[in-house]
């Protein structure tokens, strides 16, 4: 359990958050998302993972009912956190220390808590941000957690997306 949820960052979700806008400890919460049996079935078709744990055959499993794929939970987390915050992300460079703490059952509601853990400059136009991300169910229980590492643009990069001078015209052919 995460206990009392921490306060959400004052930064608005819809505003683009650049490297300079971030501080250690900033947090955001995503909206809630329901995990349905259809989501699990479609994920199984997409990935080819048809383990009986994810179907009605799971009634004889240690969980006593079907559960969602762990990687479906991770994928939902990635999607929910992509706009909460709406960071000026250039690339995902790593996922580490990922833990599947508890199963996600059909019908569970989940949301993501994202916190800035570390910021390192990465050249003049971007930074390497380490985020702690937690997937939390409707009961306040953390079902998955770990770290994402991304490159985030600075405002300078947003103003000058490439090193080329776009004001020069190309020679006629």
C-alpha cells in the first residue's frame, strides 16, 4: 500500500514539461483505466502469450481467477504516464528494477504515480531523467513498480530542433 497519496505536482498535465521545469520529487497521477477481459484477450492475440493464467482455465491457478499479463500492466503504465506528465520526451532509454508486486485481475482499475527521482544533464539540449513509476490499483495497492529512464528536451532544443540552419535555401536542381 502506498498510504496517503502524495500531492500532485502543480505543473498542469496538458502543458509540455521541459527539463528545466522538473525538480526532484515532482509527482503526477494519471487518470484511472479499467482492465477488462477484452483487453487481456486482445493482448494475448497481439503477443501470442496464451498462458492459461490469462483465461478461464486460471480458476485452478494460485490466484483462483484469471489475471492480466504482467507486460499488459507495464504497457498500460507506459501509456497512462505518457501524458502525466506531458514531458518533452526524446527517447526511452531504459527500464530497471521492475517488480511485479501483485496480480492485476479482470475488472481492476489502475492509475500511475510518476515521480522524478534523478535529473542529469545530457549535452546542452537534453537531460536524462530517472522516474519512479508505480501502477496502483483501486485499493491503493502497488501492483507494479520500477524505474523508467528517458531523455527529455530542454526549451533550447524545442526552439532549435536540429543543428541545421533552416533559413538557407537549397540550391536549385
